[in-house]
C-alpha cells in the first residue's frame, strides 16, 4: 500500500512538472 501511494505521489509530481497525462506516465519512466 505504501509503495502505491508513493508511486502515485511521484506520478502527480511528474505530471505537474512535465505537463503530461497520467496515462502516459509509467513506473518505468
């Protein structure tokens, strides 16, 4: 659960920084 929440936070940051869609953001990116 903790890993998923952290992953979601990182995704949100990436989306805000790059301005990309969450669907385009992958754990590998």
